[in-house]
C-alpha cells in the first residue's frame, strides 16, 4: 500500500488528487476540461512526467513522477500555481469569487508495483465508478484514449504500455475489471 508524503522526491511516483469546495463543479463546459489540461501542462510539465489522469466534474486525479532534482517547494509551488491560475480564470469567466478547490491538494506515494497497476486502472475507471458514464472508455476527459492513439502526447505512453506488457495487455487489464469493484483502499476522494 502507499503512504502519504509531504515531500515530493525526485523519481518517486505520486497520485495527486483534489476536489472542489462544497462539491461545486470544477468543469461547467467542455472547454473547461481542455483549459484545465492546458494550465496543467503549462505549470507542471516541467516538474512532472505524467502517467495517467482523469478529470471528473467535481474532482481530478493525476499519476505523476517527479522529474529532475528540484526543491520540494518548487514542485508544490508549480502545482499550486496551476490550481490558482485555473481558479482565477474560472472565477472571472463565471462571475464567481473565492476558492474553487479544497484547501490542500492530496498526494500519496506509489511505493508498490501492484499499487501502480491498480491505480492506473482506478484512475481510468473513475468516471464509471462515480456514475458519469456507463463505459469508462467513452469518457473524454481521461488519459485512457491517449494510450490507444498514435498522436503526439505529453503522457508517458511508452512507460505505461511497457508496464502493462504492451497495448493488448493494457486493454485486457482495463476490460477485466469492473468499475464498481475497486477496493476501498483505492477510494481516495
């Protein structure tokens, strides 16, 4: 099982997640999802290698590895700047004031190989788990389709596909588990 950590160490893999304040919507229109990912890439692609993500109307998940040696403060600042930038733009667009995200984003160290596999599956199945879609494959706001595509991406596609033993095994693993059967230990929201 993974442990919580307040320190972002180089080379370690983290599950980062947060939700909205008061269960408000983080994404009202389709363009919000794309803008959120653009902001993430702008602020975070220099500090994180991203393995998987999923955006849900009231929360999000990222599975990342800390890149080069970098001070913990700078990693936290990059992620905080990303969330603050999105919040400011969101508030301006929707004539809203105040915090959009819960006070502190959460992170868990991924310190077991089996946990990494289950976490990738959990992140991709998350929209179905929460009832936003009947089929996780149809959710447009996760990294799942990125692994099936040949388009250029900032997602660490090669690492993840190799981790699963190739594209066919990646698909089979995703198909072999039902969204509603994820154990409570993965329910981190």
